[in-house]
C-alpha cells in the first residue's frame, strides 16, 4: 500500500458515511454533467473515483439496460456507502486505483470523473491510464458540482495560478495524456471539462 493510497483512503474513509448527506442537492448537476457526455444506449462507461456512486444512476439511465456501467474507487468505505445506497444496482463496483485499471484497452466509450482529478497522485500518468481504457474518439468528463473559486472558498484556500484545473494548465495536461479538450466551463455552480481521446 503506497502513501498516496493511505492518504486517500484515510481522507475519504472518514467522510464516506456522511458524504451524500453533506451534498443532498447535487443530483440534477450530476444528471446534467452526464448528459453532456453524450452517451448512447448500449455504451460502456466508467465512473472513475465513483465514491458513493452518485453518478451511477444517471450513467445507467444514459446507457440503458444494454450498456455497461462500472464504478471504480480506491476507498472501501466509499464503495460500502454506495452499496448501502443501492447504487450497486446501477453498475459494477470495483475497488481499485484508477492508476492501474483492471480493464481492457479501448474497452469503454467514455469516462466520467467527478471530484477526482485534484486527488490524483500523478495526474498526467493517471489521465493516460484513463485514456488507455477508452476507444479512440471516446469521451472524458472531468466534473465538479461547484466551480473552482467556490470550492476554494468552501475549503478556505486561495486559488493559485498553478491550480491543476485552471484552463491554462488543464488543456496541456490533457493533451500530454492523449486527450483533446473540447469544452471548458468553470462557473460557481459547475466545473466541467470535456475531452476526446485522440487516436
Ligand atoms: C471528491 S470524492 C468524489 C466522489 C464521487 N465521484 C462524487 O462525485 O461524489 C473523490 C473520490 O475519488 C477517490 N479516489 C481518489 N484517488 C483515487 C484513485 N487513485 N483511484 C481510485 N479512486 C480514487 C476517493 O476515494 C474518493 O471517493
């Protein structure tokens, strides 16, 4: 177990039981972000860092019964909370690091990742692993239900120019990992960057 894993598991393990009750009104924002991915019936999609699985029901609704929905997370307590909430009915849950996914290359149509990218130990490498499992032309959504400034204020910190999710930093980070950013939104009530896997 690496220090990176231990830190993530301790941090989110302590928050898992109350995660959903802290953010009870986020459902429509998740549904809208999933809609922006443009999934079709029968598509195969990964929720990377799925936590308690808040995105799994809208992802399942988007791909239908013939689609495949997989939620992957490193923190057992988050996945246990997902099961308690019945979200394992919407998708398969995998206890795994997104840095090394037990999924075949090119096997997915899209990856949805909410609140994940700022927690990645090695963002460039980890985004490249997400690319590996997506087919060429497949999509990536990096989402957060509040924008960067609102999140920084909530956490009592200042936004700095080196912020990973700033457009000027995220675009080259994604490009270096094989993703072409196609849209970028950073508003008070939504952060959403969409990207497409380059061949
Ligand atoms: C801010 S929470 C967001 C959870 C969920 N996506 C949501 O929107 O409610 C970040 C989640 O990412 C998970 N995580 C962080 N680093 C990870 C990694 N390398 N591999 C898998 N999951 C990771 C954490 O365990 C945590 O559940």
